[in-house]
């Protein structure tokens, strides 16, 4: 009997008495299926039938989606059996209608030779026909050496390898086909990157790989006497103290402010160990605002991380004002001397009260100008007097510049001879504008307004407008 088996690997003609299926190498039909067993199933071709038997596989064998007592993993086969040719003849007479017929002709298929002679009950053999092997009376012995398998359609003649019993065969375990290992994607990326570096390094004599592994990683640190929110801060005439490490040895170092060379192009060079220190003096060319300072050497090694800096106006953030003047937020006093035209110099003490940025400091005359009533005794061309007055002051200090004004809001002279003189209207009794020329010295212009007093007994009293200079020293 000849049958065909259609599987994933093509068409197989079964003209051998048995066909063992599994992934073990001694099978006649080896399948690479992770759900198949080493010896999964056995197909037996007999004279009148073809049978399949599961050999105790783990996942079982299915026929028409029904599991046998004992599918092959994920693999599906289709079995086809050819139909025997049967000629159309009149019905065969039975013994009752033809009692003379031979006993063995009853109920059997008639076959004829080429000459029309009846030949028992077998059809004529075809070309290449091979008689089937005898029935194996011992199906438990799958490798009975008395069986002589015929050649398969593929041309390979399987050879029994042993005469083990089925129980012994089932005890033989073969490793399942290995499943592909899962590799972490990140590890793949790292391995690919390393491989690329190795290839590039090989192409360039290893230079690129060595560069990637051993290249310097320079860094810098910045110190300043001033800061805003813990950020090193400076203004014109201040300085940053910078230290750098891990640069190329004995290399000129370029410092960059926001990726541009620092104004003034300060020169610096690392020592043999790649260390460098420098003082960066802030000039008026440094732009105001927040910036990032970095550095690089002549080999192109640049600091990976920059340092934040802040540049402010002179006098802010505790920095000195122009010409080293006191900061805007500093409180101090000034002894001032002003020189009215044609008059004796006068003394004045100013109190400067500093305030936080961005406010300006305030300025007032020490001991007055606060709107409280005060008295003063003196003598003039009218006589001896007591001057009772009230004044208010206003003034600012910022960035080394001072402005001060005192206004006489009320004033009355009472003379011992009975004459009284009263201020006609409020007027500026003194006004100072000054700029610091050093850390302690200041000077500038002085001026005052004129005003007429109303006097009794025909007396005349007048405040004359003045202009002049003044100087002062920080106490």
C-alpha cells in the first residue's frame, strides 16, 4: 500500500512499513518543533490500512482535532490514501444463484489478466510494485530487525539503530531545541557602541577608541567676593578667581563667556599636571546679566559643565561703586564742607542709609531735616537772635553718586531788641550734588535759593541765593 503525507516540508510518499516522527536525530522524519517530543509518533503502513500511534509524547498527537490515547506539537500533517482502481462489471453471482462457483470467489473482487482470464481476487500488479512486508506481530518492538523497510520517496533508506523496547525508548530524553535568548535593549546599544568604537579604533590605529576612553575631562571652579542667590557675582573693577583642573599639560587655556572669548582675552596656561589658576578682571565690556563661564585648551578639551556667573551694575550686590565708592547698600556718614560765594565755609554732616538692590540709599543732614522744630542762637547786623525753624531733607545715593536737598519749611528770628522776622515761603536752604573720586573722598557742587523774610519795626532780612563747591570725607 502506498500513501502520501503532506506536511510543512513537502509531500512524503509512504511506502515503508513504518515511519517514526520526532525531533530526535534517529527518527526517519525529524521535525524542528519546540512542542514535539524526541520520539513523538509512529505511522505504520500495512496491507490494507495506515495507522498512527502516539508514543507517549508530552503534548500529544491529534487526528482530525481529536487527541489519541497516547498533534505533533505545532506541526500539522495531511494524510491522503489513493483509491484502488475497480472496473465496472456485472454483479458477481453468489453461491445461492450459482452453486457451481468455487467457494473462494464468493463476495470477492474479481481481477482479470490481459487475456480476460479470472485471477483469484487480486488486481494486477503495476510497474514497480513491491509486495508489502508481513504484519509485525510484536508492535511493542518498534525496531524489530526482522522488518526490512523499503526505500522512501526521498531516496533515503532508514536503518534501525537498536532493538529497544518502547518503554526504554520513552526513557531517552533529548534536549528541546533552544529558544532564542532575550537580550536587554540597553545592553545591545552598549555592545553596538563598543563594537563601533573598536572598528573605528582599528581603522585609525586605535586612536579614536583611546581618545574616547582616556580623553581629559577638564572642569573649573569660580570664587567671588560677591554673590546673588549663591551665584558668583561681579561688576566692573571686580574680579573672579578661577581654578581649573584636568586640562592638557602646559597648554594655553581660553576662557569663554557664553561660548565667546572673555572680553580682554585674558591669557592663562596650565602647568605640567593640567592645572590652571587665573584672576579674571571684570571690565565695562562684560555685558550685564546672567552668563556661563567655560574653558578649553589648545587640544580642544572643553569643560563639560560651565559655571554660572552674574554681572551687575557697579555698587549692586555689595560691589564697589565707580572709583571704589561705597556700595549702594552701605550705611555711612560724610563730613561735608561747602563754600558759599564770598562767605565763610560752612560745615555739614550727612548720614547715608544704604538699602537693598535695586533701591537707592537715602541721605539726610545729621540731627535735622526730619521735620522737627529746632533752635539756633546767633548775632547778625540786626542784633542777637534766637532762630526757631523746621526743615525737611531728601536725598539719594547710588553707584557712587550723591544728591542732597534740605528745604526750610518754617523759620522765625526773634531779636532781643524786639524785632521779629518770619520766613515768607519755603525755600531750598542747601543743595549738594557729588561723586566719589575714591573709596572715601567725594565732592561736587553746592547751591541754595533766595527768600525774603517779613520783619517788624521796618527791619529787613533776606536769604541770598548761593552757589559754590563742596567736599566731603567718609567717616
